[in-house]
C-alpha cells in the first residue's frame, strides 16, 4: 500500500498547481491532520460494523471528503483546486488508517 501512496503523490506532484500552493504551506498540516482523524474514525467504524475491506472504507471516505473540499474551493472567490492538498489528504488518510489498523490487531 505504501508504494501506491508514493506513486499517487508523485503523479499528483506533476500536475499543475497554483504558484501560491506550496508543498509546506500552512494549510497542508490541516489537510494531513484532519484526513488522519477522518480515516482513523472511519476505520474504527468499519471494524465495529465488520465492513470489509477496512482500507477501502477508511481511505475511500476520507478521499471523498478531500475531493469535496477541493471542489468547494473551485467556487468563485475560493482558493482553487489543490493537487498538493490532495497529496497531503492521502498521506494523512494513510497515516490515520495505518495507526488505527495497528491498534486493532
């Protein structure tokens, strides 16, 4: 799974982003932490409901929230689509999923 995350991030890094969208911008920590928390909660809920596969539930739900946020940013006066934001969302989601998955075993 780790290789897939790295490949997706490298692919997204090559996509166009606005010049104001820095890799280590202030909002990137927020994307990471919120995504980690959402994925951890979704993974815990998936375990309680015995939904399989847990990774698909946790990562899919978290990335849907991240994509929704980026779509919201496309509105007039918004910050615009942020591929780098989605990279941080994916890294946070993976971290939250792996952290809770390790506690479930």
